[in-house]
């Protein structure tokens, strides 16, 4: 006969085990704000992948008789549900098409910054010596300049092409990944599994690639989600200043800049792309916070526990 007193303890232990087995998608569903943020970012990814192919012609089609049609009007078709611009072009189509350039520049820049900065930071933390001093002093020099000001100066000197824009934005974010990767490696290299790999004859490249990089990667990926919002806002600012992506290409920042001269008669020309920028940046920050909670064992229980126990 089972002990009645042990039953609640066994049930609680079983509940804890069940919580630990919750997959990520279940944890995401439990956090409504993170779920909405993930849904919005997933929608932006779909627009980035298929938007120009589906709505590219509608984004450039002129209709001067429908100039500055306000949002909510369906007289010109469903593409005019968000209104039209000063040349009669669909705002919905232009917002969807502009997603590719805006997102692609931000994602490419932060991925490049993560790969290069993470590698340099791991080398500085593990190898040390003159290479560490050289890398860190270079990071100090880059960080001493305001990132947006540095981008403005470089793009004024160079041609404001997409490749130059990506490189400049990546360079301005390098110091963040260098410093974080170096700090992580300085602690990881003293752990027993790294010392064991070194004692067994593992070379520097092997240890960095097989033992240190997998441990550092989650931290850098969390920072990447935050930097996505930062870089996207920087790209939008540069496009607004006229030194980012140039017409006939479209970005959200460029749409804001083009609509500022019509604010008195057509507020939606700048408001809608500005709203898209705000929602994308806020969603990236919310999802980044959720990822930090999921990756921290001391905080993850808040998502695994039933709503009444949080």
C-alpha cells in the first residue's frame, strides 16, 4: 500500500520533470508578448522572402488620380487599404517590398559583426599577448567614435551603396561582440573541460572551434537579437538623411524621409513606415528578453511554472 504522505511529493517531483521537458514553442506560447513579437518578426521574414516578387509591380505602379488616398479606402482596391503616396503608389505594397532591403541590411550587418567580432574576441581571450592588446585597442578606437557619426562620415566619403552601408554598420557593432566574446573566453578557458582538452594535446584552433565557440555562441546570438533593432534603426536613420539606400530602391527609413514634406496633407506617408520600424525594433527587443529568460536556468522556471505560481 502506497504512503499517502509521499503522494504529493511524488506528484510535485513529476510536475517539475514535466516542466523541464517543455519544448521552446510551449514556452513561447506561455509568454503572450514574446509570442506576438515572434509572430510579427515571422511575418516580416515572409514579406522579406516573397514580398518583392508578389507586390513589386504594385509598389512602383503610378496612379496620379489616386494621389494621397487616405488609409481605409477600398475604392482603389485592397492594395490601397493603407492609402497611397504622392504618386498614387500603394503604401501597403511599398511597405512590404521595403521590408527586404531594411531587414536584409540589418541581418547581414549584424551577422558579419558577430562572425568577425566573435572570432577576434575569442582569439583575444584565449591567445592573449600582443594579439589581444592589438585587438582590444582597435575595439577601443572604434568605440570611441559615435557609431552613427562614423557611418555618416564614411558614407559621405564613399558612395552610399548597399555593400558600403552593410560594412559600415557591421564595423560600428564590432566592439560589442569583441568585448563580450573575450570576457566569456577568459572565464571559459579556465574550466576543467578546456584544461582536459589542452592536456590531451588539442591545439588552439581545435579547442576554440570544438570546445569554446559552442559555449560562447548562445551569448553572442542573444546580443545579435538586440543589435538587430539597433542596426535597423541606424540604417533607417541613414536612409532618412539621404546617405543610405538610394531610390529607386525602397527602405522604411527612405519612405519616412520622402513623406516628411507631405505631413500636413498625408500624415500616413511617414507614420506607417515609422510604425513598422518601431514595431520591428520593439519585437526584436521583446524576443531578445524572452531568449535571455529561456537561456537562464534561474529564470526559466517563470515560463515553465503554471500561471498561478509565477
